[in-house]
């Protein structure tokens, strides 16, 4: 299936730019050349596979190498350690995502090529990406949102992609100057930063936000300052895109997640949890938790929602995962790092609502120490092994 689709792209636009990056440009033919020279890695659990980790070009060529060869590709964030799957990949696995998500547990998720393509095809049609000149990629292309809106449409539909190493406004401005019409996907924290910077977005033909709730205030400010409708997109890594606000008018309800995308079916169980059915739902986890539902075509999310026909409204997320500016964190991983750094066993971590709605949550650490012993020196030592986004903003100790 993939080989035929890729050949059609090569025949139609093989010499066109496929991927622009700080080091230069790759045509579709050059991208294939890069992929053909890449050797697979060997995993004791997966066998031969391709590791897609690093910058955008590295992930793009590993994806293409895997899809062309039929070997699975494991996509890992640049700043993360690879998780070796705890079980062999199910038959037909082409893509392995490594994600925390709302569950708070870092696990591997398995997908066939047909499932990954179904998600990318659905979004390509719903967003009208065929009529967009170039997609900017200022967000992680190893994350489901970035992967499905940029690199997968490039490999499956010939969408031109301009990859950026950071979402900083200066880089966005330089990229925009090279293109007439662009698609710009971002998370709410990015949109807020671009808004505050005064960045000019006249060449943005389509603006999309995903990864965390989009407030009415931010949507309204983007409309006033940029003249853009910021479209709200909702999905999960397990299911791909679920719903999309395709309208041109600003929303009047912050809970409004748009309407279910064509081919996506949903219902809410007796507890209000959203269950999604579609051809993009993956095969399952390598380490499922008790009571979970995630198998080919069906997944129960950690989100509580409300359906009115095909209109979807968000109510709350009941998962223990921590959402810091759309980056999903594992409280258990953070707690374990603090325990190793301090030698203190009684450490717990959880998320709490942030005063900044675009940040979503703050990390809170609870230590089994008198509050007076949680000094600045203690915090510095405890956080020595944490990434910047994992550092607790709030500490709690024993009273007294």
C-alpha cells in the first residue's frame, strides 16, 4: 500500500522540496535516497527496526525507511530515553509511539500502517491540507500532533514541510518569509507566546491548536491581533484525531471541541468517559493497565465528555498524567528521579491546576519531611536530574 502511494508522489513531484530544515532542503527524491541508505537497528524484543529520534530530518528518513522496508519504526522524543517494549510487537505493527498521555504511565503504543495512514488521511481531508503550500513544523514531530499534521502527510500526500528546531518567534518569522501560504499547527502555550511577541502571521492560511484546552480568551486575542480563526483540534495518541472545530466563527463555549471527524464514532459510558471507535485506533499497549480498553478500532480515553449529536464537549480529564503546556509528564517518573537524587523514599508527585491556563498544570511534589527542611538547597539537589519542565513549582512537606 505505502509503496504505491509513495511512488505516485515521486512521479508527480519527486524533484520538489519535501522537507526544508536549517541545514538545507531535501526533495522527495533526496528524502528517499537518505532513507535507502539508513541501516536498521536491532532490538532484542522487536528484532530489526528503525529508531526515529532526533531532529525532523532524522525522524522523517527513519519513518520512510521503515515504511518502505516493512520494518517497524519506533518514534521517540529527542530528549527522552527509548523504552524497550515489554512485549513483542503485534503482527502488522509499522509504527510504535512512546507516550505518557493522560494515564501517567510511559508506554509503547502499536499501530499498523493502515491505522497511521487513516489518521493522517482523515486530517489531511478535514483540514484541507491539499490546498496549503507548506506546513510549518515548530512543534515536536515525534509527538502525535506534530507527526500526524506534518511528516505523515508529507510521506502519504506529498505535503511540503518546513521543520523548525524551536517554536521561537524569530525562527517562525524567518520561515514565513519564504512561503506564500502556510499551515501553522501549535499548542496553546505556543500561540500565547507568538501572540505576545507581536509576530506577523499574514501568510498563515490555516491556524490549528491542540494538545491542551484552548481558552476563549486566547482564541479571541488571536482573532483580534492576527485576523485568524484558531481552529481547535482534539485527539489522543491512541486514537489519532477525534474532533475538529472547522467553523470560521469564534466558539462561545470553551468546552467546545468541534464535531466528530468523518469516520470517527464516539459514545460516553455510564461514568462519562469518552469511548472512541475508528480505523485509526491502534493495536494496544505493551503494558496495559487493569480495566483499560485499547485494541484495534476501540479505545476508552481518560477524558470525560458530553456528546450532542456529533458535537463534542470536554468536561474533565480524570487521568493522573500531568499536562504542562501540552507536554504530558509521568508523576511516577518524576518522583523516582527525586528519590534517587535525595535518598528519601517518601516522595509523591501530582499535578495541580496552574494559574496560567495555557500552562494547564503545575508539578507538585510532596516530601515526607518537615516543611522547614524543604529549603532552596534541598530543592536544587532534588531537581538535579529533572528536565526543566519536570521541576516542581510547588513543594509540600509535613506540617510542623
